[in-house]
C-alpha cells in the first residue's frame, strides 16, 4: 500500500488527459537474446480447470533491449499433452537459470539467461506472436549447452541480491 497524501494538490477528477498516439510494438525479430525474468505470477486457467505460471522476460542487451516477452507454463491442466510440453519447457528454463526446484517464482528473477525467440500463430487472435522456443545458460547459446530437460538442473547460479540488478555493470 502506498500513501498518496503528498499529491493532495492534484485532483484527478478535474484533469483532462492529452490525447496520446497509440504506440504499437512490432514483433521481436527471430533470434537469441539475453534476458531476465522481471515478473511472475501463478494464475488459474480461463476454464478454471488448471493453473499456469506466467513469467515476464525482459531483454537486457542488444537492439531489442528493454522489450518484454511473456511465457506461460501450463503445469496443472487436464490435458496431459499440455502438461508434458509445459514441464519440458519449465525444466529447460530452470536448467538455464541454474535453479533446480524453486518454491517461489521470485527465485528465478534477475538471473540472466538466453532465450531463442521465434514466431507462431496465436489461433485465438488469428495473428502471429512471439514465442520462446529454447532456453540457454547465459553466454552459451549456439554452443550446444541448452537447458537440459532430461536431467535435474543443479542450483549453481548466483542468487540475486534483493533490489540489485545483477546484469548491470557498475
């Protein structure tokens, strides 16, 4: 909760916002990018029959720096194929960030990794959107050192310090 008493000289009921140009972001070009998880949530599925974990990734280097991409992991669902695919991706992601069995999604925040982004059709929207197809340990994309979905990942990543952003150099 935040105290708004410092803004007592501003009355939002009398303010008329200036019109803004709607900014459309195009798709992130296909490629491999260094990113970190900056937000996460666990939610019920739309049908209410399962739960998914949603992670917000922020690209931290290159021409697409500060762009965001979201990934859902459908870990509880009555569709076993959806669960299997999500578990494969979840384990690959965990291996890439070096966290073996997180109890809270905060444990995977602010740990650099590389993600391979491509495009796929969103059938419900009828248009292409960005999707994350692979996860790599930071600095290893293209070396064959992917997040391994066949082994239990080891917790070898340096854990972030609260409030610090470890990918920024001083």
